[in-house]
């Protein structure tokens, strides 16, 4: 049985995310998030969740999906094999992961938005089972070093980890942990890229980038990045969407420079309904955030009472 990926370095001592006092209304939220956005020049993005107890992790790293994580490569191939035409236009593995995320497959991508009001919409979602819980908007402050575009080599390296088996990914983790203290960065890069498991990763990357040089910096495979995607997907465009992509381990389990920091905006349960109504008056609603035909058909059907 494949092992669960372990941490190659000392577990990170992560400080709790700063939390703004619970918001009291839409104007209060806008004021609070404006102060957050203006506190420094770093790029800001947001994520909304209907329950404050949920972690900000990609679906692949959810605690209840350990078996899925071990079989990431197989799951990716299973989906492409049954719907090949859906992926025929995708040029890179990152493109495929974006499409898989769109259709609900857990990936190493985490959805975020550049628009805090979009995040607030998701934080005000009611629970299908009627559970009462405060919602949460998380503001991410992204250093320039953690910000990439869809065609970045670093993003190609991380995205193509989805083509590796669990044992291959664990081998990378273990090889990285064997770094000699006296080794220079160049010596470490040369040593690891000569390993067969890295050469296999090179092969996957060269499918999309034939001239890719075999000089992967191994630490890049552990870091999260914000990725500016192509605005070719209608839902991404409608939601001002982007992604935070995670490498071999979740960001809370490894120390690295230039952290993506989080600030929490708690949405009280009692305000979810009024806030959602206020957002809908501003045009932040399901019909604008989910423009697909099937979603429109369901909304139209639901607008007529059943007799």
C-alpha cells in the first residue's frame, strides 16, 4: 500500500491567522476588507466558506480523502479516459487540473477570487442539512515571490506531480530530506535532477514544454503559489477567479520564506440571509457567478412552484 506523504523537514510552527471582529453588515465588511487590502502592496485574494471550522486546503489534501490523495494519478487518468473530448483543447497539466476542478474532482488547486464580495457570497451559503454555523471569508496576502502565471515553469512542475504515483512523490520527499548541510543550492539541484524519479517528472513536463531544462529546484515542489489562470473559462471570468496550488505537502506542514498569510473575516450565522440578499441586489448571485447552461436551466425550473 502506498504511504501517506510525510514532511521532509521540521513541522512548521504556524501562527494562528489574524481574525477581524465578526462583521456586522455589508458596509462593515467592505470597510474591513478595504483596510486589509490597503495594509501593504502585496497581492490580495479571497476565499469564502460556509463553516468557520473548515480548513483552507485544496480538495486533494482534505483529511477524509487520504485514499484519493494516494491515487491522484489514477483518478486523473480515469476522468480523462471517460471524457477525452472535454480535455482535448488543454495544452498543459495545469489546464487539465483547472477543468477537473470545475467538474468537481478534488485536485491540488484551491479556488480563490480577487473579488471579496464573491467570497462573501460563498460564506453566506446555507447548509444543505440545516446546520447552523458561522461563515468565513479568508483574505490571502500573497508576496510577489509566491505569485505566478499559468505558464510558469514552477507551476508546470507542481501541476505535473499529478502524473506521479504516490511512491514516486514519497521518493522526492525522502530525497529532499537527505540534503547535505554542506551542499550548495546548485549541487543540491544537480544531485536531485539526476535521480530517476526527477527524470520521470522531466518527461511529463516536456510533453507540454519540449525545451524544459532539467534544473528543477526541489523546494519549489513543496511551496504553494497563487496562480493567475487564463480567463478562458466562463466561471473563472464571472467569479474573478484564481487558484492557490499546493505542492507535495500542505503549506501548514513546511517552513519556507515569503509565506502566503491569512486574515479571517467571520460571518455570523444570523447575518447570512440579510448579507446574501444585499449581495444579490448588487448583482452577486448564482446566475452571474455560475453562467453555465445547466445551472441556468435548474434555476429557471426552480422558479416555478411544483403543484
